[in-house]
């Protein structure tokens, strides 16, 4: 594994990424690991736009970025507004602001790399899919995509946000420097709005897609993840479902199958980058 202070890390030298990091710090991000970052292996022709999930931070995409760098693939991990600051900040954000941050990252990579891929975790998948309808991607890798969450009250977040502003996560009494322990219900309402917009757009998204879900996911309905993939207009649609020991967050070491997923991700990109490559639909 590439060390955290890898020579591939250009976060403090790339003008665009440095501006993103300074803006995040001004908005209140105090933990350095939660800032946007970029890895730039020498000679990279392909780059991945990495988008974290709801209440998460770019940190949850770091392991993926390091493995991509080992394979010669650059990456930029953006920070969604309201994340890495405070639950109160996130409660006041709209999904359109998250989308703008993703689009800014895409445009930054597009100016420098011939091939740009989108790789998202959970809600990050939805934002990349929303962008892919209007902006060409060479491929998408979706970790824990979904169309429905498991909490039965989630569909009513638009009403509940006024009476129940925050939901305390299980084990939320323990502080966590990379994730919020309290989910703003107003943010869940924004996810509902995003899903409502996205559902009708899925058939018009036609780039190659690789998606993963785990049966141990206690956050989202993984059957809806397969439904999402099946709804896409892509000729290449690969959906891999792992067993009950695989949790919601697939991009960290807590996922016992993380190495297999990261290796599959790299193979997916390499096959698409190789002229004449054929990826089977599963």
C-alpha cells in the first residue's frame, strides 16, 4: 500500500486542489484527513473523481485512491459542502450544492486527463449518476448504490426534519473525527429530493458501470442497488453482491472484501482503457 505521505500526493502543489483545501478550511474543516486531496502518479492518462457518502468525508476514499495510484491512475477526492464541518452546517445544505462540488471536480480533471471515471460511495454514487447524464464519463464504479434506504421513516424526512432535526447513529455516543454521529434529517430530505430527480434519468445514462453491494449493509436496501443498475441504459453493467459480512462502507479496511473490490475496480478501468477491451455484462 502507498504510504499516506506518498510522493503521488499533489494536494499541496496542484493549484486547483490547493484552492479546494483552503476553501474547506475556511468553511470549518479542522481535520486534515477530511480535506479534498489528489494523487497524481507520473504519466497517468486516466483519473478518477472520488465522491464520499452522506455524513462522511474524503477520508473514506483514501484507500481507494492509494490503490488506484499504485496502478498508475490519478484521482481527486472532493468534499461535499456541509461535510467535515458540523451536522448543523450539513442541515442547511441542498443536494444541488453537493452536485456543484462534484461537477467542479469533474471539470478540473477533464482539463488535465483524457479519460475521467467517477467512483462514488453510497450517496456519492447518486451524485455521480446525476452528473453522468449531462457530462461524459469513461465509466462509473459504484460502492453501495441505492434507490431506497432501510429506515422506514426516511421517506417522511421532509416533514420530520421540523420535529426531529437530528438522528443519532447507533454507537453515536463515541466521537468520530471522520463521520458525524448525528445525521441531520434535513440532509436525508435532500437525498430524497436527489433520488426523485435521478430515477427518471437512469435510462439515459449509458457509460460502463461496475457496482458493488454487501448483504451486511444496514443502511440501504441493496435490492434497490441492483434495481438501479438494471435501470441504466449502459451496455456494460456489472453488479457484484457480497455476503452478510460485508457492510455499507465498502471503501475502508472494515470491509473484509475491500481488497477484492479494489482489485476489481482497477481491472475494470484497465480493461476499458485498453483498446478493444471487452467487459462482459453480468
